[in-house]
């Protein structure tokens, strides 16, 4: 029997979902581990272990991209790629010597660009970071409440010149922990105070403070609301459809997945099972689409080692077998549908609603000028120490501290990029003059046959026209 996807109304669940249910408790695929406190998910970190090495390298480069890296990448393009197209340009009517002479100008230009621009950009960036850590800037660039590890270590080295490297590292970590605790305490008391480089206190305005707190809570509300929408519009329809397959194909599914599970138990090579799953997909390519989807989900299990892959596949197979055992007890499609709705309401929808209710109350308390400490006390009371509560790991003060640090970090990154751009424009005439002086001498030393010593008038004209970015024709 085909079950059409549905959009379940949460109000109906609240009114009748739990009252009419006489079904046993769900287990297995509806495992309680799915419904524990909602974690602070960073999807980039979650999938990082499955990335190829090349992709990991590109992500790391992207995460740390700055003005210096941009200069180097542009220089590599200029120095390595451009000469190839100049030297072997089929459309050019200039002679080979001229093209070669022009091509070598690119890597020399790239080298000088790196030396001049990076040589100036790095000191500027260090100066900006130092000023941010000491409180030279206003609050939007002020890092006095979350100073860098390198900055703290450098200060400690000056204070304790005879301390070992290990001792400095330990003291640095202790200082950073103390710094975090002080920031959390100030946030909880609604008294966040930065400092200027001369020691003048810079209190964070209450308006700004409320905006930060509200934005943190709103982000969490948006996440919980998206989870609720996903449960109503995706998870419930999907589980009803999956459950109907288990109900109507219980014997067939039990046989297939029991054989796979037994084979996996008796081997240390999970790829044997993966191979059999692929064969099953081929054999059933014209069969039930839900079976093919389940088999594909098994293939999607991942692990860095065979042992990890085996555990991942085995957990999936055990969930499937328990789901089959549960769903085959339903006699009709309507009975199954109601059972899924009842379980999802109890295990997921109700906890999400509890979370949203608490978050909205916290947001209201901010508008009433309650301190973060008072709000966190309210949350602790609402949770009642239950680890399975979706907000059990949610710490408002910690999230505000992280948001403050991220804002300053992003502001400084933009400041460095703008400063780097200005510096690059200012030193451009110097770089061009240096190139015009260095390049003929470089060619004289390395490629004398192409230099002005061999072709004085021709090469002089070439250099002049190359400086004006005009193509030289033979």
C-alpha cells in the first residue's frame, strides 16, 4: 500500500496524539539517543573527518585566508600561469625572443609584488592585532576581554624571562581560562567592561548588550523552529512511509537484513557486506524504491577505519531490524500512521515545544532588563537537571561571549583587508619603479641573449612598451 507524504499539524498532536495511543513504546530506529539535548552543531566539523586530504587542505586555506594569502595566490597566478600564455600564445604575431622576454617579466613582477606588499602588509597586520589586544581601538575592534594566545604568551615571556617554554605555555592556558571566566562573570552580571590601552574602562552599552543577548537567543529559536518544521514536514511523512514498507514487507525485509547483519558479525571486513549490499541493489533495481533507499543508506555509513565502518553499519542494521519488529505489529496503514505521529509527538515535538517556550521566556526576560545570570537561573529551573532536555547544554553567557569575540574578529579581518588594499595602492608606484630597475639587470645576468646588451634598441623599445602594457609586434 502506498502512503502519501503528509504535513502533520502540531495542534492535532497536542490535542489527541497522545490520548489515543495504546501502542507499545517505540525502540530501535526511533532510539532515544536521537532525542537527547540538541547539541551545538557545527556541520563543517561534523563532516571534516570524511573529507579527502585535498579538500581538508582547501578548507584550512579558506578558513585562514587573509590579505597575505591573497597576495601570494595572485603572485603565483602572475608568476606561473601568465608566462605560459605569453610564451606560447598562438594568436601573437611577435617573434619568439620577444615573447620569451615578455614572459619572464611576469615571475619577476610577481616576486617583487610579494616582497614589497607582504613585507609591508605583515607589519601592518601585526600592528592592528597588537592594538586590538591592548585596547587602542573602540569596542568594535577591542580584544582586551579575549586576548590572543600569542599576545598573552609574549607578555608572560617579558614578565618571566627565565621561565621555560613549557611553563610559559601552562601559564598562558591558565591566563586564558581566567580571562574566559572573568568575561562569563561580567556577562552574567550585565557589566561587561573592556579597557583602553591607557587603562580607561570602556563599559558595553546596555542597548548593545541586550542586542547581543537577543540575537543569541533568536538564533537558537530559529534553529528549534526549523527542527520543528522538519519534523512535521519531513521526518513524520518519511517515517510513515518507511514504516509502511516494513509493515507490508516484514518477512522479506527481515530475511535480507538479518543475513547482512549475520555476515557482518562474522567478519572484520565490512567491505564484504558493502559488496553484498551493492549486489542487492542491482538485483532489486526494479523492486520497491523504499528498499533501495534503505540499502543506499547502509552504503552511506562511514568510518576512518574498518572497525569504525563495521560499527556504523552494524548500528544501522540493528536499528532496521528493531524497526521491522515494531512496525509489523500494526494491522493497518492508519494505525501505523497514528503510532508514528504519537511517538514523534512525545519524543520530539513536545521537547522542541518545551525548548521554544523556555527560549521565548528568556527573550522576554531580556526585554524586562533581567541579567543573564537571572535568565540562566530560570533556565536551570526549567530544565530541572534533565540531561535529555534540548537546552541542557545551552549556556547563554558562553554563547554571548563567543558572539562578541566573533564580531570583533570579523571587524578586524575587514579592517586588515581595507588597510592592505590602501597599502597596496600606495606602494604600487614603488613596485613598478623597482621592477623597471631590476628587470633589465635580471635579464642581463640570466638571459644575456635576450638582454639589451645583445639587442639594445629593440629591447629598450620592448621594455618601454611593456611598461605601458602594449603588445610589441615584430
